[in-house]
């Protein structure tokens, strides 16, 4: 990842009356990265994106960016358009207002990249929520922004549509910088280099996703075996290197260990001594959702 930063905030505070939406947020977004912003409802994600986009002013603190304001693009979570315009006209209007120097051919490319090429001539009044989401993304990328701010870009998309949009976000991160908020944590884990975890307006963590998972998730193994499971679980619990051994299904045990090294070295032998008929053993994959729930509980 590049060491150059694109966005940097220091002590960012935003209050609405007596409500504090942001409470001293300091973050740093590196150039050429995909930064995922996660947090429960009301954590301050949308407020933070609006401040970074220049749509709202902070109550206190500072925002610095190395990208010119005209090269910052933002997509809200529920984009809306005039219903009598066609998809092509919507995207072309965005191009002409934001980046008139960009050739008109970029409109067709943006519609193609977001899966809307076949409906370019249709009026958007009849578009589904998912199609409007794609159209919002097309209108955002047509100006070739250097910094792309996306608020829930995969909302209302079916699995195929989500995959296409996430693939596009990954590609955009190679040529620019993307910061997006999402409640779909598997999407963030899939495409982001860096994650920021917000709760009640405070940034609890910022850094590489791998580092967050390594620091927070306890090592465990999933063991599939033939019944009975109870005697095997009891034998494993008696081992000093086992933290817990619990049934997670009719034929599966989750075995939490002190370290992956302990499990790799000792687990197979302990299962054999317990007379277990093993079908499969695999390390439990660390996932962002587990860590997120732990941090925001």
C-alpha cells in the first residue's frame, strides 16, 4: 500500500443540538486503498462521510485532503433521480455538471461497468431500488474521481449485483481511493485493505483488517466427526491446551485452543486417543462480523 495519504482528520467532532454524532475522530486514508467504515446504526458513519464530502461542517476538528474538491465524488445510500430522465441522461448530466472535460463516451462506459448498458435508454421512474443503486454508482464514477465516498453501495442489490459492484470497487481502488460504509461486513472483509470501526461517534479501531482479526479472534478448530460427540468433547476439555469444546451441530465440535500451534500439534492425537471417528478438521476462519459484534457489544 502507498504511504501517501488522501484524507486525514484530527479530532473531528459533530454535534446536532445536544446530540454528539462524532466525538474526536482521527483517521487516515491512504492513496490507492479501499477503506471500509463499519459501525452500528447511529455510530456516525453517514455524518463522517458527509463531512469528508464537504456537505456538512464539523463542529470541531480538522479535515485535510490531497484530492481537489472537484475530484471527490459521493454516493448517498438512497440515490434519487428525476423519473422522466433516461439512465443515459442521468449519468450524462452528472458528467456535464461535475467534469465537463470528460468525453461523453465515458457515460456509456460507466453504464456498462455498473451493468446498466442494456437499459441506458429507459426512463428511471420505473427502475427498481437495486437499479437505482447501480445508477447512483454510475453517476459517481463517470467523473473519474480521485476519491470515491460510498454510503452503503450494495444496499438492495441481489447477490450477483453485489458481486459486480464489489468487483468494481476493487478495481476503482487500484486507480483511485475508495472509502465506503457498509453494514454487510462480509463485503467489507472481501474488498477492503483497511477498516475503521465506529461506535457512538468514536473510532474504536483503524488499521489493516488482517491485524484486527489476528488481535481479536481466539484460535479455534471446527471438527466434524461421527456420533457420539459428548465423550470426545469431555476428553478434549480435560486437555490443558484446550479453552473450550462445544457442539455447534449434530456432528460438529468447535474446539477453542490456547494457540494455533497447540491445536496443530496436539488436536489430532487427542482425538485419536478419545476414539473419535473424524470426518474433517479445519481451522475456524476469522471473520469481521465476529470481531465487530465483540467490539460493539
